[in-house]
C-alpha cells in the first residue's frame, strides 16, 4: 500500500482529487454548509427526541438532571469532534467511520468497522419505521376515523424514502430542511411557553444541579441521551459531495454538536419547568410519550398540539431520509473498495446518487417491516410490535454500534497522527480524542450492561445478549472478511479506506 506522502505527491502532480472523480465517486459540489447541516441535523429528529426520548428517560431512569446530561454529553462529543474533524481534513471518503479507522488501525479493523456501520445505521433507520407507522395509524384513526395496521404506512414510507434516495441530494436537503426548520420552531415555541408559564416551583435550575445525577440510572440515562445526538457524526459521509470538504465538514460537525447540545438541554429543562422538577418523573411516568402534547394542550391550545402531532410524523420521515442516505453511501464506499459486490460502488444516472446502496437499504427496511407485521398478533393500535419491539430493539442496536464506532475512531485518530509523525503538532487533538474515547467506552460498557433496561426486557431475557450480540457478530464478520482479503486479495485489502483516491491512483498509474 502506498504511503500517505506518496499519495499526496501523486495527487499534487497528477491533479487527482480525493473527493472528486469520475466513475467511482459521488457527484461533488452538490452540498454547501446549509445543505450539509440540514441533512445531518435531520437525523437527530428533534421532535422525536423531545416527545419520545426525554419523557422515557425521565420516566424509566428517574433522573431529574437530564438537561445536565445533555451538557455533559455535548462536551464529550465536542472533544470527540476535535480529532474527528481534523481527520476529515485528511480523509475524504463516503465510508467516514470505517475509512478513518482503516487509516489509523489498518484495513482489517476498517473492514470490521464497515460492517458494524452498515448494520448500525440500517438498524437505526429501520427501527424508526415502527414508531412512524404507529403514529401515522393513530393520526388516521383520530382525525379521519380510519383504522389501519401500523405496517401499512410504514411500508408506504419505505417505498417513498427509497424513491427519494434515487434523486439528487439537494432535493433531499430541501425536503429535510423544510421539515426540520418547522419542527425546531414549534419546539422553541413550547420552550418559550413553558418558561413564560412555569409550574409552581418557578424557573428552577434544579435540573442542572450535579446532585441530580446520582443513582444506578445515570449510566443507562447516558445511553438514552447519546442516541439523541446521533446524526452529527454523519457529516464526513457527504465529504465527496461538497466543494471544500476540509472546511465544510468540520464546520458542520461543530455547529451540529453545539446546536444539538444547547437545544436539547434547554428543551429538557423546559419540560422540568413546565411540570416542576419535583413532578417531572411522576408526570413522565403517567403521560409517557404524550408528555409534550399534554403540556402544549394547556398552554398553546388544541390546534397547536394537533400541528405538533403532524410535525412529529414529518420529523420522523426526515430522519428516515437522512439515515437512508447515510446507509446508501456506506454501501457505495464498501462496494467501491471490494467489501461489497462491485455493483454497490457505482452511482446511478445523472444524479450521481448511490442507487444500488439505496435499493439495498429499501429492501432491508421492507423485509424487516414485513417480518414484524407477520409476527404482530396484537390488535390495531397496540404499540408492542411497532414501538416496544421494532423501534426500541433496533434503535438501541444502532446506538450501540455508533458508540463503538466513535470510540474506535477516537483511538484511530491518535494512531493515525502518531504514525505520520505529527504527534507533537496535533498533541492537544490527540489528548481530546483520547479523553473522548475513554468516555465513549464507558458509555458503551453501560449500554451493554443495562441492555435489558434499554429494551424493556427482564434480566433473564435472551434479548439482553442477543440484541447487542448483533453488533459483535457484525464486527467479527467484518474482521473475518478483512483477513480473507488480506490473504487472498491483498490489493483489495490495501485499498480499504482509500475510497476514490485508490481508484484515481490506479487510473493514473495505468495511463
């Protein structure tokens, strides 16, 4: 495999770009700061977090200091982003996580990370179809007096998302942007209304008191809350589609992490203000995912609450689109480097979208939704299969996978710059990456330890090891694939993580 210095000199001499190319690259110059930021933030699904994740964390974990948790996690993820963003200046690849891990820890580790990423992001995307279908069927029953099974709107959404995946990313960005902006504005309106009309305890800052973060539930609450941030780390996936990835990708990551941390900390604090810190846990246990709508009904009226319900659905659709795009790009990067069949490494038509990867993700989603629909023997309106199983199980599998990838990427950043002889120049970034990696490993440990709590299973349930075992199996299968490639196709193994750069170098060498 060529060294980094030889790759740089060849690039300079031959005009080869690591993020622009012909045949084996995604179309460049299609995303600016705004489009990239909207595509990334859409995955966070702010309303889904405020209406779903936050009440669940208050109710199940009994942790009043959830706003402080978002601040703490924001700091951890900023530390992670410092090294991750610097890495993005040196590596432009739609494979993002696994490309970075390959550059630091080698192609075999990169192959393991690639399969973990593909499984994790697929799980995150597919899981949302459960709660999406359940909410849409509930809205139709409430407002149109039409009773349909949850899996019907879920399958319709899967087909719609698949079709949009074939279109230009800037079209998707517009769709995501409109939905996201309206969603955020409505949550901000609630935040203002809660602060203007607090419960009897007034504008209490008790939720930011470190004393609220005590007890056995803190570690598991961290697992819940870190899932709310997922999306910011996707910015490098779109690096090949930007004009200046070395500038735009780091900028978008810091904007996303900082903005999400502040937004979620303030919104979760607004929930405690609206109910009172002493009542937030009990009220969340009583209202569950209806907490936000219960609070808006009394402060902002029925019409606002109805609109909020609709935006809850559109926000989830935006998240489905965002995760779909990420999965398609990971499949494209893996196909381009021999980790998946070559067909995945080609773009479709004039749009330059990773069409085969998009098709793969759509097929996976449809198959999983159909499987859960067949297994669902509950009456219409029962949340067991779509929410408590499909959404919860797959969401936590995906979250665990991404946490593990972030921890591995932090280690990779350190190794990458040390091997390049840049440890001194990058010392402070290596320190922040190391600290973030340790924190992320601790969170991953709590996630595995308390997985039965996360998925609502008993301590003796096989789900407590089968579900997190999916990520372990993906990692082992990926490493095995990497070892096979190293033994039987060393030229392919050497390309893992190089992306379009390897293709263009081969092209230049042959000519």
